[in-house]
C-alpha cells in the first residue's frame, strides 16, 4: 500500500498524529540535550556560565571604557595645561627680557646721573674759583660788616672758602663770610661745610709749621722770607709724567701757601705787640712809628707773596683738571 493510499484510508489521520508526536518528542529531546549536555554546550560550560562570563567581560569592557574616557579627559586637560604652561613660559621669558631692558636703562640713567653730577660739580668749582680770582684787586671806598665794623680804602687781596682778606687804610683783615652781607655770600658762593673743612686744613698746616719752628715765639719768631725756587719747566699734563709733575707742584705750592699764611698771621700778632710798644713809647714821648711802619711793610710784602702763590696754585690746579 502506497503512502497516498494510507493517507486516504481511515487510518491516515492516526498515522499523521503519531508522526507529529514523534517529531515533538524528538525536538524536546534535542533541546534537553543542548541545554543540559555540557558537551553540546561547547567544551563543558553551561549557558549560565557562558552568560556569566560574557556579563563579566561586558562589565570589564565598560570599566575599561570608563578608564579610557577618564584618561582621555585627563589627556585633554593635560594638553590644555601644557598649552597654558607654554603660554606662561613665553610670558615669563618676555617679562624677563623686559626686566633686562629696564635694568640696562636704569644702569645707564645712574651712570648718566653720576656723570652729570660730576660735570656740575666741576663746573661749579671752576665757576666759583674764577669768580673768587676775578675779585682779587677790587677796591672799595668803604666796606661795612653786618656787626657794624667799617673799613676804609678797601682792596680785596684774596677770596677763600673762609672769607675775604682785605687791605685797608689801617692795616689788613680777614673777614669771614658770616660778617659779610648775604649779597657778598651769594657772590662768592659761601658754603659753611667748605669753610669748616678749610679751617681744619689751616689749623693742621699751622700746627705742623709751628712745630717746625721749635718753640720760638714773638716777633723774632717770624721766619725769614723763603728764597723763591727756580721755575720748573712744565711737561705735558696729558702724559703720566706731566700729570705727576703737576700733582707734585700743586702739593708743594699748597705747603708754601700754608707757610706764608702762617707767617702772615705771626706778623699780624707781632704787629699788635709793636703797636702796643709804640703806644707806650709815645706816652713817654718817644716816637716808635718807624717800627710800626716796618711791620706794616713786612705784612704787605707777605700779602703780596700770598696773592702770588695763590694765583700760581690756581693756575696749576687748572692744568691739573
């Protein structure tokens, strides 16, 4: 009997039902084997194990992705920080360069200031010296000090840091700047500090010279006029040898001038004593004016020597500058 005859007979539906039941049973058996047979699940692992492993791997990948994202963000921040650091470094280098330029400018300004101050001081010193030298020889009918003293037939013999030395009708006198009016002080640029230094130098020179006199006093102590040294041929002051010569001559002239001033002071003191003696002799009817005139002549001679030495010293100093 063929399959068609069987299906058309009365037993056909039963056969079909049996076949379907066998097919269902076979399908479930296969599923059972696939689910519960470890060999069918690939190497002895269950589906639960595989699912768990995949879940773990997914979680690990998610952690790695998060880590990579964090690293990426940090890299971006680091790159930004690096760019900012580069900018700051460039700004620092530019600032350092500006500081260097400013320091160089400041050094130049300081150097220029020192040069200008020196030039100003040199100019002021030269101008002051010239003004004082030009005043020597000026004559005035009268000269009145702030304290009320008045001198007649006045001639300026010397102008120094201390004051002016004059010759007048009754003798000679050094008048300090404090005794002169403000107009005179401004004309000769009076400086109290300069005066104090000059007086200290005079005192030291006077003491040194007086020690050389070995204790002599009175009018007899006045040293005899020193013979004038022969003029020395001056060398070029621009050379080292010439500069040294000028320095040596200036020192010698300063010492000579100090001695002349000390002698002048001693003559002034001796003249006072001679004047007192003349007054006493005149009271007794004796004429002692000859000694007074002689002393005045010696004082005038000494003043001329001082004026000459002062002029020579100024000339040497101008060559020294």
